[in-house]
């Protein structure tokens, strides 16, 4: 019980600070138990067996292993969110569900065609359901799997590993969020303010995240285990995300601009023999070419809300993000059980970015409850401050200015077996849509269910 008390004490300070401080597919993680689990929760799901298989459908009579030995690996996942706003929001006590079925196929061309270090990857998805955020009226959707409700192509690329896998080059149809501003710790949570990537990035400009991919190329260099550099460029044509294309608009429109991005990572104690606690420290810098509307100024530098003239067009957009996660407590005799906080900050200029200042902060604990070594507990805050330039326009237009929106989430992911998890979740949404409408804060409850087929 000592570790439970440690977590609760730290969590209580985290909660108090945040309250008073305010004025693919990339498959969602299926936590895999390493040892048989005991306890009340496991008994509830005893009808599912001991979960010896890594997937629900097993080894397909040996076919899956045979395909893998030949170089073909197939992964399929299904996730469903069942959420309701028990209080607050524009439409109170509404229940919504949304789901996402994903399929990934990877071909090892070294095994298939003797092309050393070359991989071919293709993935797609089928999404359905509705967005509870539309009933609440907030900016950060409570469910991260909402969006593009259709059958859709996602990734389609080649990746070449070189120099003993210290260098890799990936090119084709890519999602920027798969390689940049990403962390498996984000997947612990349901709110789209955290899960996926810091949501200010895709809100502010065309930063492609699942389920939308665009033409791009990414180079990754890892000279030693503790350091990684990644650089990439991505096409900036927002039209490709439209639903009638189903992710298959391969047109290159050269006047739409390019996103240039790089990320430098320091990864202490990530190698197998490391005795210290692992961490991840990442700094990302990016620049997007193209034209962007100024939120306040017209062509002459005056308020376009007053003059009625066209908004000023600015060339280029830029910003940075910083991510840190560091395990601070590890249970004795374990590899990864313990407490890991993380913190993220994103900064962009407010002249043409809706949310120029954004933070995520969280505590995660793997194996908090005795006997549930592979369950994950999470407590997190997402906070976004709206642009002051946008506020000036809203004031001149007689609108109520948007100030900030925040989401506080607590969640518990139950690893039922190797291929199935159940995740109760609670979110409290402060100041929906920045407070520019007469909408009460919302309390959201529900659960996520995820499976690997």
C-alpha cells in the first residue's frame, strides 16, 4: 500500500496546483501482462481465459508465424469509446460512442526480396460514431478516436535502414504525428488534448496526424542509444484530408507549401543494461511555408473587423515544442513498474495561431494496485490559451473573447489479457471553447475498450 499512498499524495498536489493555476494506424497501446494476473478484476473477466495469445484470433493455425517468417506482419486493432456528459455542456446528459478499426500490414523486403534493410508499410482504418464534443461545445474532443468517420487509407511508405540501423530514411504517405511530438505515454489518455499529440499543433496548422497522411520524407539518425535526431518535410495541402478522397488524394499541389520539422532527443538509460531510471527529453522546431491569415490586422495593419477589408496574409508559420518524461520511482525487481510524470509545452506566434500557448502535464503509474502489475493509472491536465490577437478581433466584433480551455482527466487502464483492455475514464472540462459561449463546465464519464485481433 506504500506505493499507492505515494502516488495519491503526489497526485493531490498535482490536482491542487492545476486547479488554482488556471485564470495509426498508429495502434493504441494494448498493455501486455508478463505474468498471470490474480485478483477481483481478473476474476470478473475469467471467461476470456488467461490470455496466452498475443491477439484475439491467435496464430491462425500457424499461418501468422509462417507469414512473419517470410516477412509479412499483420496487426489489426479495434477501439471503442463510450462517453457521456453527466453535467454541463450545451446539451446535457448526452451519450455518444465512436469507434476505430485499424489494419497495419508491414512487409520486410529483406526477407521477401533480399533488399537489405528495406520495409514496405501500408495501413488503413474504418471509423464510425459521433463526437460528444459537439454536444459539449468544447475545442478539445473528449475522445481521441473521433474524426474521418469512413473507410480510409492512412500510411503508404518505404523505409530504408542503413549503417547497422543507426540511420533510417522513410518516404511516402506519412503522418507527421507518428514521428514528431509523439510519445506512447499520450496513449494512456482518452482526451484528444493529450492522446495522439499536443492538440494545438493540428489545430493551428496542417500538422498531419492519424487518420490523415500526406506526402513526406523523414530521416532519423541515432549514433548512440542516448541521442536521436530526426528531420522531415511534409506537403501542406489541407485538401487531401477531405472525406470524398478517403485518404487517396495523391495530388501534389506545389503552391500549398512545405512543413520543415526537426526533433532532437536525449534518451537517458534507454539501453537494456541501464541501471538508472529511463527518461525522454525532446525539443522540436518547425517552419511551415505558405500563406496564413492574420487574426486581427487587415492589409493596412488596422482591425479588419472595423474596416471590413481583407485580412492580412502572412507568409510562413513556425513554432517549437518541448517534451520531457522521466521515471522518478521504479518498484524493486521490475523493469517498468512505477511512477512516470510527463510535461509538454507548445509555443507558436499568436498572430495566426488559434492556440499559441499549450501545455500537457501528467502522472502515470504502471502497476499501482498490488496484483495488477500491467494496469496503468493516469492523471493529466491539458491547457490551451487562445490567441490575444483573436481576442482583439472578437472584442472589435462584439463577440465574447475566448480565453482558455482546460481538461482534467483521470483514467485506469485494466489489462484483461494480452489482447484486450478495459479503461474507465473521467474528464472535467473547464471553460468549454474558451468561454465565449454561455456553456457550463462539463463532467464526462465513460470507458474505452480496446482489442488486438
